């Protein structure tokens, strides 16, 4: 049995189990359109949102990357 299956089974057995099991780190530099598509795809995953988190590592973008991320934060479960 894989670790993911074990954790999923543990979640079924325990009501308090709320641990993140997958961290997705996305490097970004002036890629607002691609990053927006990527985050939208992650929001539409069938996996429970409590099982994964995303972190964006921006390297000083000069486009609208930071503004776009600011709009996702208040409306996203991620």
C-alpha cells in the first residue's frame, strides 16, 4: 500500500487528521499567464485541498505576477 493510500485511509479512520501530505513549490519569474493557469488547474484537482499546499517562489517578477497572486489569495482554498 502506498503512503498516499495509507494517509487517505488514516483520514477515513480519524476525524482529526488534517495534515498536509504534499507541498507543491512553483518557481516563477515574469510568468503571470502560465502561473495563473497552473494555480487554476491545482484548484480544480479532485484531491482534497487539505492534503496539499502550494508555495510560489517569485524571483523579482516585473510583470503582474504579484498582483495576480494577490487576487488568488482571498478567493482560493489553497
